[in-house]
């Protein structure tokens, strides 16, 4: 059987929102227009199987695909159960390939949602039907162009199964790795190993060797491909599967903390012992050199730290900055250079902030102000467990402490970020998550991006009144300490 040719530059795209009252009519129109008589039944089955509460910790379809092996769906052509036993990796997306009179593909999408099944591509009809949230940002024409190139190399139809399923993990960002990948891996392992176990292919391990975090992987074949591995791969007869979830379990959080403390460097272990011996409140303040951030960040942090040192006869202030992933030395030259430069820049900036705080102040033995900029991510996570509360940028910077220590704290961001209820979002990504406190929008004003490295789509912002914001932060810290001591 030959696979269907298609024009990747002229694909008809349908965005479907099944929650919209007009969706049934649209689904019917798609079924008729693209000769998919059971598209409605297919879509209802996919959505029903992805809507359970337990999906947050790991997608059921992924576990079933590994154990069967093969992705089982209701056919959009016949309405009967069908199974795909081969798939391909296309620019980070998994395309499950079905052969049923015509060939078609069911596609999983973004990691932040746990790689849900999000689209159906039918080459013969040259149509892509997408039903994921924010579907316009998920599967793009570029993916179909890459698919066409892969298929040019192998036009024969179905292939015999050539080996066990291949589980793909390895996001470069530690937060996605923890939140989306390790959460689902933990759930899969907790249900008992399959026989034979699947193969694990890893591109990045920002939190350290995955089999050190999960000794249960001892019987798995593990291939470490490095970050030079292609984002598009076709291996005839192989079944690629992503494992993904979107909530960190309390057991995974504890596992990561144990792993981080065990892996901490001697210098970090010594600092941990020193802070514990102080027997005083510990406060965590983040410094971010990329946008989005406060344009008057230095002034704000100096004000907060000064007030804390004045208010507490004994306390510790930990300045967190850019954290280097555990595997940074095995990355490509460009990435390694970025990690080195970003860590050094943050450490230098924190050094300047601490120098300004301590200028003219006697260094009391009952006060400890530490610079964590440029430390490894596992060292930073180990230290984060000591903090009583934090003042952090919303996003990955907060996740280091918020998602691993589950302590209360304050988050800040641009007006756009604050308008999206970031406190609720941060809390619900963690099982039993403590909800942070987001600063009030009237405390800041947006500032157009000033060319700092980072996400240019997000505005920087500035505190309208540094004294008022710093007083708010310190008063919040005090309430948290009093509540803990009561």
C-alpha cells in the first residue's frame, strides 16, 4: 500500500471546539466535506478518554498504547475499533499512522497539556482537523512539510513491528521535564512494568539521570541521544510514544527533593547546614536578567532585603537567579555557552545587589545573605526547601521553589500575566499545591521590552512605588512566619 500524496502548502485547516454549541454542526460538516462518516464518533471517543481527572498525572491513551502495543481509536472511516502500531516523530509531535483503505494520522500535541491527541490529518483529502485548546498554535504547516519529507524516504505502507515501543522524553526546561514528563513516567511505573519493557530514548536530563530519579527503570533499555538528536524521525515498524501529564503528584515532589538533596554539592550541603544552624526565618528572592522582569528590580530587591534585615534580628535571605541544568556540559556548544553566560551574569548582578544592601551595615552573625545565582538546578532545589516564603517572578523561576517545596509566596509579572489568575494556575499544577499570592495589578505598570534577552512577546514592568511594594512583601512574609509559629 502506498501512502497518499498531499500538498503541504495547501492543506485545509479546520479548528473545532467541541464545547461550542455550534460544534455538532461543524463536526457534521467536516464528516461530509472530507468523507469521514464517523468523524463525530471518533472525536467523541478521543475527547471522552482524555477528560478524566486522572489524566492530569498521565495520559491513559499513552499507557494503553505502550502496553497493547498500539494506539487504539474509533475509526473515523468505519466507526469500528482500529489500532496503529507505528508512528513517527515530526518536529516534536507524534504522528500515529493508520492504514484503512486510505492512510491517515492522529497527532498528539503540546507538552504543556500532557501531549493530548489533538488533530486528525487525512492526506488524501488534504485536510487537518484540530480540536486542541489554542489549536492555532499546535500542529502547524511546518509539521506537515516535515511529514512530507519523511514520507518521501519511505513510501511503502504498513511495516511489521520492529521492536518494543519507544518512549521519548527529554525537555530542556527543567519545569516541563518535571511537570509534564516525569509526572507521567512516575504514574506509568507505579502501575507495574510491562513485559517486555519499552525502550526509553532521552534527549535531555536537566534534573539528572532519569534512572537515578527512578531506580525502577533498571530493566529498561535506555538510549541517551543528546540534544543533537533530530526532532523528526521515521523508523519503519517502530511505535514512538510521548509520556505526558500536567500535574505533579505529592510523591513525585518528595522524590525530586530527595534526589536533589542527595545530589547536592559539598558546598551546598555545607550552606544548608549553616542555614539550619541559624534557626531563623529564611526568605527567597528571585533575580531575573531576561525579560519579562521589573525594570527597577534592583531597587525593589534592595528595599525588601533591607526591611527584612531591619525587622528580623535573625534571618537568612537567599537570592535565587538563573539555575544551570544538571546536564549542561553535555549540551551543544551554543547551549553550554548560554548556560555559562546566563549563570555568570545572574551571579554578578546578585553580587551587586548584596553589596548595595550591606553597604554601611555591620555584618551581623545572626544575618545570612547568600548568592545562589548560577548554581546547578539540583543545588537550588535542595536549598529551596529551607525557605519559609518567597518573592518570585511568575513562571519557571517560581517553579523551582513553589513546585518543589510547596511553600507560600508572592509572584509578580506583567499586567497580562496578572490578568490571567497566575496564582490559581501555579497552585493547580501541583497536587495539594499551596496557592501563591499575586501582587495587585495597580502596584505595577507595563514597560515596553527594552531588548533584554528573553520572551519579546511579554512586556517588562516596573513597580509604581518601590517602598509600598517592598512593605507589602515584608508584611506578607511576617504574616506567614507568625502563622507558622502559632
